[in-house]
C-alpha cells in the first residue's frame, strides 16, 4: 500500500472519456447499485481477491474469465481458484462508472460497470439496468485471440441457497435474455434488514449484434476455461435450490484477434419485480413500470439508448468530479463520488396511484426501517442539490401518514415501517406509546426539510397541503425544543440525553423554518411570532450552552463538548439566528480534538459519524479548517480495516466500523456542495430541464 502522503495527492484523472477522482483503495467498490435489493459490490482491493457480494456481505458471485490465446485467466471473482488471476493495474470509481483495468500476456483489458443514475431523469434513475462493457487491445505489437466469459450464480435472485429457483431464456427485439428467479414468487412476503429479494427475476441480456453464445448450465466456467466454448444445450431447468451446482447464467463475448486498435463488447444485467414497496397496505410498482411497461420493452429501450447514455454518463462524471474538486478539494471530491451511487441505492423508487414518484429509504444495517425521518434528514443535501423532486417524493409519504387519525401524537413519526413494508411506524413505541420516540428530533427534521424543499422549488405547495401537521409540530417545538427533555436523538446509539444542546439548535432552526414557510404562505402574524421566538431562543441557547472556549454537549453537563452539526442550516437557509462567533468558537475547539481518522462525535466516545463530520466541516469559513477536518476522513477511506460499503459510524482512532453500512445518510456529504449557491443552482437547473 502506498503511503498516505501519496493518497493525499490525488487529483482528477481521465480514463478514456470517463473522469473521476483518483482513488487508491475504497473500503468497498460499487459494481451494480440500484436499490437495497439489487446492489452488488466488491469488498477487496482486486476484483479477483473475493467473490462479488450483496451490500450485506452475502455472496452473490458474478464471475469473469478471459482466454488469451487459449489460456484462461480470472478477471472477476475468486473462483475457480485453480485459474490464475489476471493482473489488475487500476481501479477508478466515478459517479456512474466503476472501471477496472487489467494487463496479461500482451493484452490490455478494461471492464466498466455503468449504472446511468442521473437524478435529472427519474425514468432512467428507476430503470434497473447496469451495463458491463469490455475493451481489449494488444500492447506488445502482436495479435492475440481474446474471448470473455461472464457467469452469474442464481443466488443473485433469492435470499439464500435453500430457496428453489427457475431459469428461462427468451428473446426481445434486440436481445437474447437469460433469466432466473425464485420458484415461489411470494411478492413482498416479508420485511427485515439482512435480507435479499426473493421475488422478481434477474436478467442477463446480450445484444443480438454481439453474436454471443449463451448457456444455462452449472459447468460454464470449467468448459470455457478448458475448451473456449459453452455446452450446446441448457441444463434441464427443473425448480431446485440455488446451490453451487445449480444452473448458472452464462454468456461469452468473442473479441476475435485483437491488435493495437481497441475492440469493445457489452451486455446488460437487470433485476425486475412487479411490485417493490407496500405503502399503507397498497402494493406499489417500480416507477419505471408505472404505466405497465413490459420488461422486454424496458430492456430493449435500455439497449437502444446505450451509446447515448454512455456519453451522458461520462460527461456527468467528468463535470461532477471537477465541480466537487473546485468546491471542496480533491479529497472532498473522492468522498462525494464514492457516496454517490450508495446514496441512491439505499432507496426504492416507486409510483403512487397517480403515477407520481415516491422514494423510500431503507435504514441498512440498523433495524431495516423504511422512510426513517432521521435518515431522510442527513441524506437530504444530496437530493436538495441534485433533484429536489426526489426529496418531495420522500417527505410526502411521511406527511400523508402523519395526517391519518391513527398517528395521534403531537410530534412527527420516526418511520413508516420496516423495508419494504411501509404500513406504519415500528420503532420504539410504534403507534401505541411515546416510549423511545424522538419527538424533538423528528419534528425538527420534518419542518426544516419542508422549508428547505420550498426554497429549492420556489414555492411552498407541500407545506400548504400539510399545514396542520407542520403547525402541530412547530407548536410542540415551541414548547419543548429549547431545553429538550430526556429523549433520543438521531444518534440513538449514544442513548437518551436530557438538555441536549445540538438537539436544541435543531428545534430553534425548525422554528425559523416554520416562520419562513408561514411567510411564503402569507401567514404574516404567524411568521412574525415564530421568527421572534426562534431569535429569542437562539440568544438563550448561547448563554445556556456556553463553557469558556466552546459549547457543552448538554446544558447541565460541564466539561463536555459535541459536534453542533445542526448549525449548518442557519447558514445554508439564511436564518441568521446565531452570530458567526458561535461557529468560529466551536470550529476552533474541534481542531484541538481531532484523532487520526476524524473528529469524534462528542466527548463521550472516540467514534464519529461520517455525515455529521462533513456538516461540521461545512461550518468552517477557511479552506484550511475544512481540510483539517476532512483530511483524516480521507485517510480513513484508504486505511480502514473494515471492507464494507461506506459505514457512517466508525472509530476515529483505529478506523474500524462500529455499525451501519451502505446507508443513504452518506448523501449528507453533499452539504458542502449545497452550501455553494451558484453550484447548487447549476445542478437544480439541469434537473428542472429534464423533468
């Protein structure tokens, strides 16, 4: 491994037409990232060091073998181990691409995973297709015969190997399609956290123009490695468990005799399910299927648009990498780019009865809750920056649920259920008691986000529709928010805290947000009342939290400190409740508390939260202060011993994961980009132009 100094010197680099921030070693690498179920990663430095896996860590092997002049080498997957691994020469992660490059026996091979996750186009964003593209060329002046095999284990279509699967093949207008799915197809049959989907079908789709042999057999890798072909007939497709000896989906791509001129081939992988989310007992279709588009049509459309999307995706990658580097430096760009697909893939995008989008977050490796409000809050900067319509698609289901008679509390809910069943709150006391609820936390989150959305969209239509709910929550915060009782916050793993100063900031911000919404809706007296209340509370907060050169964790707890990350909205939304001296004093104190891998969350432990750390860094006004907080996080990306999709909760001394992984909250790192108003306007304008 290179020294950390060489990693700190990363910069924007170009690979063909793809731009990304140079990275030495992400903790885990996104390969296929669409939603909490269709999400495949590599957890090792080299693509051949391990089998590919679901974000939960459960194996979902997709294997790749290349034959160079008749000799086989692995370029993806750890099996068969007796086949030597091709030498991996580089890995680049861009916003929509992951690119591996290999060299062996005079041949250069590049494999790109391209998921066109462009928030400006919701149909495209919802389409569950990833493209795999290979480029091969000779590097030694001689011609070499090159053939590639892709082999997919049927476990990718079910939760575990005990479940029976069925395979099939068919054709569309432009594609040969091999499919596998569970025999039983129990739609939306259960909820939970460490689960994979077991309804719907995985598809391996090969363009007819590639003239590629395909097979559904358990022995594709062995036969291809030995003979360079596939069995002429499929294995008998009787339903059976997804064991290692069950039929795999396999396709070969023939590059012919390659010279110094690159030869390119591609195919598509997809996962389709008729229904993706259940909301208040209603089964909801994926957004792309809201008008009952057949799977075959969707796949053909994806193939037809491949070249155009590749161009769009590459341009987006290059532009975003440059913009993030400009606003926060190359280390910030690295973190933002690595967070990009993970943020989106922790959601399910579906359509309501009217065909409007509804976006549901899954609280990965926490408790599996769906539409958790204190998960929507930290991820919101991503959506406010790229596509505010998607934030509305998250807030509307929560507001709709809160307006029902069954939600009888004067504060906002914590969640809507457990993924993928959004049938009512399950956390804490659920709908029955106030036990382990988060009254100030969630009420503050919702009011702030509705105001941020109104600012982004230029109107307060959502607030107007749900004004009674927002008013109820604002009244609760006015009464309880300044000096909160002993209750949980979003950092619930730290336990109940009374008189929490950071939570108090959230309540104060929320009262200013409610005043702003009232102003937008021409409730002038209400706006004046709540604006005055927020300013008065901010003044009291300064006295209550003060402790010499910083501000306390809790008003009644001397010799404590905490990240006051909620202060960030005071600047971004221009509430101007707290003087600059509050932020300056806190930031100066934080710089004395940095550990090897970051700033601890507070004085109680050495662990931190990735999202909140970037919010805290965004409180700074000097680039060197921002870098001082960010650079240890950048070091952690490269050196953490925990190889999982980005965790947001880790130890700042040893870099180990404490809990959580693959969560959408990493979208919070885009708070720095969101704070740059001209840049935010640029991306919002692009989103609006493609509604």
